C-alpha cells in the first residue's frame, strides 16, 4: 500500500500539475509542498481533505482505507503518450463483441499478474526487513 506522500505525488502527476500549482492551491510554499511529497515534513490533517477535493477522490482513498481511485478518468486528458481515454474507449467500442470480451479477460489476467508481482515484492521486502533485524 502506498504512503500518503506517494499518493499525492501520483495524483499530481496524473493531473499534470506542477508542485507550485498545488502549493498555491494549498496556500503553502512550493518547498513546503515538496517536503510533503518527499516525506521530509509531516502532511497536516487539513491538507488531506483539501487535496481530496482538488483531485476528486475520497479522504478514505488518500488515507489508505479505500482503493477506489482509478487514475485520471477525464476522457479528454492524455491517458498514455498521445492517446486520450476517449481514443481508448472509441477503439474498444470499434471491436467486435467477442474481441471486447477477450480484451476484458486479458486485462483481468494482467491485473492478476500485477497483484502476484506486488505480493512477491512485499514478501521480499518483508524478508529483507527481517534479515536486517537479525
């Protein structure tokens, strides 16, 4: 599970915002905001709902109680490289029904692999942590 500082950095990047822009929104200096993202400064409680409002996510998501955020879902924004979410949806709709089913199966397969890799990474990190304690 990502820390709050990682989540706010990812959200800022997903929304193509600069640290300075978010800092101005929060009425703090860019350096202060940078320190939030880098973990050099504790993130004040009042910042959490402010950022949740800015990014249109729940405070539960930011605090790790909810994993419902899917990234920037604005159809007009760039999704990957020079492709918008609208382009992706349009291309999917252009596929035959059976091909769309295959695509969904493949996406689920990729998500399963990703979860498995994350679990293995967490296990390795925990093992390394235990080894360092010894």
